[in-house]
C-alpha cells in the first residue's frame, strides 16, 4: 500500500483513515532552555564504541562544549586525538582529577557497563549529573547503588538508548496511549546484529562486551536492554510479574564466555512482552511490534511504522519528527539540565532500575532454567 504521512498519528486531531478520527494528547513543553552558553560536558572513558558516534555527531554543535576526557588507555586516547583533533589540555588519565580541574555541568559515560556505578558514585560526590550509554548497570545491586548515590548527591542520572530517539517508537507509544489500538496484549522487540566481532567493533570495545563481569552477559544485556526499556516505557513503568529467559552460545568458538543469543519473556496481568536479543541476526535491526486488543503498530526502522486500526486495512506511514528537545541525547540532556524538563520514560533512572531488575532476573532464569517471579519483591 502507498506510504502515507504519519501526521495522522501525531497531530492533536487527525484522520488516519477516511471516517476514522484519532485524538491525541498535547505534549507539555519544558521551560525555555538557556541558550546563552553551551553545555559544558566531560567524558568518562572512551572504551565504549559509541564514543566515536558522539564525536561524529556532536563535536561541532555550538550548544555543547567538551571540557575534559578521562581515559587511562593512552593508545586509545591517541587514536581519538588523531581522528578528532583533540587538544592535549582536554585529556586526563583520572576521572576525579578531571572533575576537580574542569567542573563540568555533566559527565557522559563511555566506560564499560561495570564501571557505571563507580562513575556515578564519584560524580555524585561532586554534584555532577551523568548520562551513560545503555544499559544502566550489570546488576540490580549496582542499579540500586547508583540510585542511592544519585539521590544523595541530588544529581540527574540518565541512560542513552539509540531507540529513545526513534520517531517510529513514539508513534507506537502514542497509538497505545490514545487508545487507538486498545489495551496492550503483546509486545515483541527485535534488537541486535550479526555479532560485535562480525561487524568489526574496535578491540577495546570487543574485549569488554565479551566479558561477563564488565558487560553483565553477552547479547542478553547488550541488546536485551532495549526491549526491557521499551516494554517498561509502554507499560507506564510497571514491573513485570515474571521473567523467563533462554540464552544460547550458537558461536562458542567466537564468544566462549558469554551468550550470543537470548530470548526474554515478561508477563504482566493482561499482556506479554517477548524480547529477542541476538548477535546472530543476518542484518542489524531495532524494531518492535505492539499488539493491542483491536489493532497493532509495527515499527519499521527509525522513521516509519505499519499500523492497523479496528476494522481498517494496514497502512505504512512515516512518523512525525520528535520535538526538538527529544530528537537526540544531547538535546534531551540540555532540556533536562538547563530547561527544567523532568526525566521520564526510556532515559529516566526510575525506568532503568526496572530494566536492570529485568535483565538481572533474566540472567538468573537462563542460568537456572526457571521462571523468576518479581511479584512481592522489591
């Protein structure tokens, strides 16, 4: 069917099909951002491969200033310095030394996941907010320690997922929350690629992605976190009643220490979420299916979706662009720290403590072969 503009999903009142109207909520805009100076950020670590993406996408933004980089690996620092022309004065081997010298307004964490707790606890002592790459932590114990440190230091802690900035996911969310497809019955999320080694990630990234201590697991944590995050967001922050997971080592010769294939099933009183995380997809993918009582929304990459409403045919449509404050991680960080936007949904600490609880339970379930109940636990 011919593709249509997805204004139907995001306007205040719009027509998706002839004779069928869907009314959507207005979104509350945060307080006006302070635009008189760039946000001063420092980086903790460079071993996360997404650090390259940060510099590629954001290095030349006028509303952002990198004031320091803490990384002890001199070879890695040299690589970034050569590629991005980093000034020597930006570079530090120790995070605390950098915090004392640069006084950043925020720290962006590009460490391994295991080190997230250390980064937050240190930054909290200096009152510096943190945004880290997904997931929040390698264990529920660490997630709760991060939550405690953030509360004590009165700082914001945010988690950056690529899928948070997908208009297609917002389209699915809006259809659910405007009751266009009825109450959720099933969520199916597919995330992953052919494997970190197969797609050629850098050696410093590969070494910790395949370390069960530093990454928490393999594909289970690397890509299972996306589905856990999206499901928790779609279910309005509700914890699942149970978590069941199956993991495999389909390529034990390549990944001898961690899983490369994982499926997680979450149950809610009236719904299921099935999270398929893999280092074995024949192609990279991040897509989601949301089935309600009377319709469905299936995301197609970042910007489109297939939608079927009650008694109507499926249409394929482009999603409306996100608000400026929510179109990428840096804009969102500025809106929270400078514009007074209250963190919620996919990036919020509250959501991501639940995400970590799900991943921790999934790891337990996969190891024991039993379902883990979360009812009555906290």
